[in-house]
């Protein structure tokens, strides 16, 4: 199949990852251009790609077939709309937009334009996640009862030199925990109610550095999430999965899913079951088994999927509409943290 002629908007941390992924997969995509108003193009090996400081100028001059939107959160809606207006397919990094009104408007713009969209919840492409979902759907854990997630790491001080990361929308809830909330939706089902609490006690920025949340799912399962970018631990999905080489590998699981027949840890894919499946109770022997898995780069798997979406009309794993639902659940944590009330995520 013909490679996609692609451009990348935004050359920050995540934009660089997309640039590297595209350049590493010439059979899937060709990098035609990059647009960023601040970054130094001399830092990049762009090969034949052009560099622009203005996104709209790049879209109009280069006319790419598809775009990766990796700009700051507050620009996602604007850049997604520019793509819709020009009939350009796009993969937008999470969160899909900065707010719910913008998300609703972008969903409508996508529907009107007919462009194909994907939201960058790349962890859905991890082989361990796909195996876990298959196990859950096959009933191997029985009925899901609870899910517990922790994401805790310490970001370096120079990370916050980008001032937008110190302001509302730039904290670990919308940058990091949104991935975990998307994973909970993917594995446990739709979220009915959310309760949340936030703190900025460590850094004192306007945005949170720590948050915790409770979730009630439509199927009755209950979940918890603890998230901080101000504490040092081995418990992140990155440190247990090799997905991000910037994180030191710890080989620990950050997810625990508990069902009536057994339990599961992720991203170290470990199951816990009764020795005798016909006699499941607390005073009987329990067996743990770490399952062998094959790692694959989730960004490369995501780009392969995006290519098939456009060339073969494959159904998107995370369209803009699905990304908007994850955003709604995440912002419900923010809202609950502000007013102390249990929230129901906005429906899309």
C-alpha cells in the first residue's frame, strides 16, 4: 500500500516521538513537513521534510494527506478544525481538546467533513493490553469487581520551563492520568460516576501535582486511581512495559484488576487464580502465573493502524468521539476535585 504523505504539528516531546516514528516507517508514511513556532529545526534530522513556523501556512502549502497534531492541549481544537476544513485526516494527541465544548464542536466538524480521525491513546496498542482485554471479554476473570491503578513518578524541574505545564490543563491529570482513565474505560467499560480530589502542595503551581479518583462503572465495577508527577516510584505503566525508553524499566505492575474468578496485573501480565477453579474462596491455595508476551512499539502499531484506517477503511480504535468520552471522564475528576461532589461525565 502507498505510504501516507504526512505532516506533524508541534515538535515538543511527543511531537518528536511522532517524527521519529514516521521517519522509521517509510513503507507506512512519508514525512512531508513539520510546523512549530518555537522549536529549532536544526535539532532535527528531517531528511526531505520542510519546516514551517505557522500551522495554517504549512497545511495550505504542503497539502498533506494526513497530520499528527502534537501541539499544546489548548490548540488541539483549532488545529483539528483546520484539518477538517481542508479534508485532511488527523491523529490528535490526547487530550482530544482542552475542554468539553471544544470537544463537542470538533466531533461535529469531523462528522461534517468525513475525515478519518484517531486520538493518541497509544497504550491500547500494547500487546499486553490487548491480551488483557481479550481475557476479560472471554470471562477468564469472571465478573469484574474492582480495578486499582497508580501512576507515580517525579518529573524533573526543567520539564516545567514550558509555562503551560504549570497552569490549568497542563498537570498530570490531563497529560498523564488521562491515559490511565482511557485504559480503565477500555478494560472495564463506561464510567458512570466519578469522585476526585487534587493537590498542589509539593510544587505550589496553579495546576495539581497529585490527584486521586474513584470510579463507578456501568457494569457495577468500582475503580481507584492515584496519580502524581511529584513522587518517585517504580509504579507507572511506562516503567513496567518498556513503552517509553526515557523511563527506567522497573518490571512492576501499576494496574490490578480483580474479578470473581481471578485477578490480573498489568503491564507485567500476571494472573492470579484458584488452584481448584471449582472451589474459589479465601482459605484455598492461590496460583500466580506470569504470561509470556511480545513487546511491540505502541507508536508504530498506532501508525500502522492509522495507515490501514485511511487505505483500507479499518475502523478507528479511538476516534475523536471516543477521545471526547475519555476527556469527559477526566474533567469530571477535575470538577469533583473543585466542588467536592460526585460527578457524572458528560455524555457524547
